[in-house]
């Protein structure tokens, strides 16, 4: 098969590409760096010529409401009709556990539009809902700072290693379309504050961490289990304590 990986130079995409390159299939790395830009349409038709499978792990460079909506809407307006014209048989997209419950957030509204467009496209598909990646702990700290403290929702989280997400995405690219959403998560569920405390301790940061039931997550109110899987089809094998103990350049 010819498999096109949209966002193939990013955190997840580069790992998906590496895994798929170990198979007998042809793998096309599609990103603005390689001349394929779904936002402008540049190189999309050419990259898809003869492709059977598309794996879309691209993400918006801006998480602000208007740019992120423009990214996912415009990218899929360019990508999906081109896939249909090329005869693509399986479109796989990476999204986020809890997307449908987080519609107060501009980012998740944009992800929902992406999912709706995929489901309406007529192309056989699999949408993978993953939990937050281990690598996002620092970003969660940054977006949760208030008055010099880290204030997190009083909720649970089930983070997953990006390499485990990439492994599942690569396997999904070689499987039949599910034509539904598949949820995946990490092996361990934490209270969010406990996970972030483990990150802060491991990275030797001097920050106070607290939980508040009214604290927002990416601009949205959440309840105890909003961002953990309801019915995970697979759990990653990498434990956070093992992962964070390894130097960053060796992971």
C-alpha cells in the first residue's frame, strides 16, 4: 500500500512514519517541510496520487479560537475531497478523548468540526481519541498558572506516551477501517494534580500545585472523568514514572 502521513514530521507523525517504514508499504511524509500543505492545498493532490491510506496527525500551530478553527476546517476542506478523488480507502485521524464534552473550548470545537467532516466525507475512516501525552505535562503547567501557582481541575487524567500513540496509529493504518471512534489511553489513571506533582518533582521545578473544582481545562469546565476514556480499546504499555526517569534525549 501507499500510506500518506499528514503531519509526518511532528511529534506523533515522525514516530508513525518510522514504524511504517519498517513494513513493506510505501510511506509518504506529508508536511509543509516536504512541500505538502493542507492549509493552502499545496502538493496535496500530488502526494495522494495512488494512495490507499491517509493518516492525519497534523495539528494547528495556533490554539487561539479563530486560527485553530480555520486550520482544521480549511485543511479538511482541502484534504478530504482530494482523498475521495484519489480513491483513498481509509482515512485515520488523531483526536482527543473527551472532545465532544469540551465544546466550551475553541480548540475542541475545531476538533469536533474535523471529526464531523471526516464522518460526512464518505471515505471509510477511523478516528482515534487519545488521552493527553506525557510530553504535554509542561504545557498543562503553563496553561494552569494562576497567581504563581499551578491550579488544576479536580479531575482525573490517564496520560499516554507519544510513542504508544504512534504505535497504535501505525497498527491502525494497516487494519480495516473501524468507521467509528476508538479510544486509547495510558496504563494508569491519576488525579491531575498528582500527575503534575510527579512531573514537577522529576523536573526539579519549585511550584505549588493545587486542585480546584472550578478550574478550567483548555478553557472548558470538566467533571471528574471528562478526559479519561469511557471504553478504551487499548492502553499504552509505558508507565509515566519509567518514562520521566529517562533523560529527554534518550526517550
